[in-house]
């Protein structure tokens, strides 16, 4: 296989790897492709209130399960003076607050941040009991209620084809105030909710069902009581129904807090217990949400990456990751345009310095140091020094010039010039040495051409590297560097004419 074919194959492999990892991080991990994207994070606070009797107290609150369409990013507990722990009880997690003695009004808090995952399935398979307990209606005087229940069951069964459509027809009848059977049942169960009555009727029809407690995520809602949904077993899976409409499926803005199980709140040693909820929304940068979710799941692609480094090192790598972009700009301009520069990748280092110093300030400082350094270098050449000593002397001179510029600019109140320290002094020294040699061998015209080419390439690299999209992609998707590497390998095989050569030989073309 020829070297050219190997280069193309390697470039394709690198490009596919980089693009694939980028798509995976965007689709599966939620990293945003564009800067400035935000996600809505809902903060839900559960407040437990009760009156302690003066002795030992224990309160337990059911905690929400993991859900595919809702992702818990973080949770906090507040329990002043109470001991706290989380216990697992029958495949259900409960927060337990305890205290040896307490009296009077007590308040306990549980808070969690939730992000709604778009496109995720809503229904969750659960291993819940499908046993049905027949409702107990009491003595013979409740025979009319019993007949009304079975009348509703038979009517819904006649108008349905399966368990799903049966449940929809039953809920429609229970929400119809003109239905006499419905009115008789609700007249008997005066203190029960719609879901309580629906569970009783479904039990009479021998259909497994249970309630779902949760909240509708709407901004700035306070002191909410949990809402109820109905979940029915159709013989293969559990199906959720909205009780007021009879529509199957979980509403998209509904956060499930408890499915089946025991009571939502239990309090021992207290009375008048109640739990209320408050909901508020916050717009959070999409990258922060992705980082929180992947850190909770210990995603290997993120856990073993730059994101695992301390913040100080991350800020350094944020600048370092821009270097390959500048290198690509240099390669394109030198291979396809034919610009001559002083050193191969010296313009990239200048572009990095321009990022820190701002463009016009950096250009002015660079030109000033270059001119003064060349003047000193020409003087040193008359002393017939050895190469190493001469370059060392130029380095010392550059440091003195940088210090002098900083002091003078500070005294004059020009704060931007203080950023002169961001210029790499060794590179400046080598540039001055190289320019002086070019001046001696090829004349001042070639010095102007190479210096101008270097500054032009540095400015273009700075313009690309400071683009907000490029900064976002290189830091959040460093896998794209593989794509850059593939492009550079392909460009490296170019053997055609450069744009400068076409301009030079345009008379021959005519």
C-alpha cells in the first residue's frame, strides 16, 4: 500500500473517531454543540411539618425513584437538631429524620434539582405487585353502591376492547356528572378522591392498579399538595392514566415522586403531619447540566478527561487546546497560499500572546521589541561573539526591554501594555536572531516579507482561535482534534501550485 493511500485511510479513521465521539457526547451526554445554550433545571422543595408530642420523634418521607425522562442532578436535606439517614424499604427509598425528644411545631426540608430529558420515554417498567384486593362495602344497605360499581364496570367493558380502553371509558364515566351510577358512588365515598374511587372500581373489575403521586413542573408554585395519577396493569406492562381526562401516558411536565408503595409520609411521636411542595425553575448553561449528569453516572468519557482536572489546570488546557487550530491555519496558509513566515509555528505562539494581550496592544509591543532587538543584535554582531553567547545576550536584552516597557507603561497609566509578559521571550530572542541573519543574507526586503507574513498569519490564527464557536468546540469536544489531525494529514499530501506561485507565474499562464 502506497504512503498516500495510508495517509488517506488514517485520515478517514481519525475523522470518523473524532466525529463519532462528538456526536455521542452531544446526543447521549447532552453536551451542547453551540455556545450559549441553556437548560431548564427545576428545583423542588418538600417541606414536612408536624407537631411533636414531646417524646421521641421519627418522620419518614418517600424519595423519588430514578426516571428516564427526569434526571436528578443533586439533592440536599435540612434537619436542624434531627438525625438523618436514608433507608431502603421494599425497593423504595425513604428519608428518615429522628430525634430523642421534641415538642411543638417542627419543619423538615428535602430539596432536589431536576432536569427534564427531552425525547426520553416516559413509562417505566416496575416490578410491582399485581394482586387485587376486592373492595369491602359493608352491610346490605350498600347493595345499591355495589350494583352501581358493577354497572359502571359492565358499561365500560362493553364500550372497550382491552384493559387500556376499558380504563379510559371508566375514567370518562367517573368524570361525567350526568352519570347516575357515578353520582351514587361519589355520594357514598364522600371523603375520597377521584383516584381513590377509580382504584375501588378497578379492584371490583379485578384489574391491578395503584396510584402515582407527583408534581406538575410549573414555575414559581408554592405549598402544593401532590397530584395523583393512575397506573393500571394491562397484562403485560403498567400503563399510566391521567384521571381527569382518561388519556394514557405521563404528562410531559409531570415529575413522579412515588409509584405504589406505602404512604408518602409517616410520622411517629407527632400529629397534624403534612408535606407540601414548592417548585421553581432556573436557566442553567447546558454544559453545566451535562457535567452534573455525567459526574453522577461516572461516564468514562468525561471522568477520564480534561474535565476531571482542577479548575486551574482546565483553564490552562482551554488555551492549549487552541494551539492545534492555530497550527491548522498556519498549514493552510503556507501550503495553499505560500506565505513565508519567520519560523514554522512562531505565528501560533504570537496568536496565543495576542489572545492574552489583545490584538492591537500585542502587535504594538511585538513590533517595538522586534525593532529594538534587531538594533541591539546588529551592535552585538560587530563584537564577534559566539552564537550561543550572542543569543543569550539577545535573551537578556529582550527581558530588559520587556521590563522597561512594563515600568514605563505603568507610570504612564497604560495598563494594557503590562501584558507584555505574555510574550514568549525565548521565541522573541530566536526571532530577532533569525531576522538579523535574513537581513545579512537576503536583505531588508526579505525581513519585511517574513515579518509581515508572520504577523498576518498570527492575526488570522488569532481571529480563528478567538471565535466563540471554536473556543466552545475545542474545550467541550476535544475529540475534534482528531478531525483536525486528519485534515492536516490530507493537506500534507498536497503537491500542487500555491496561490503565491500562481500569481508569480500568471504571465506564463496567459
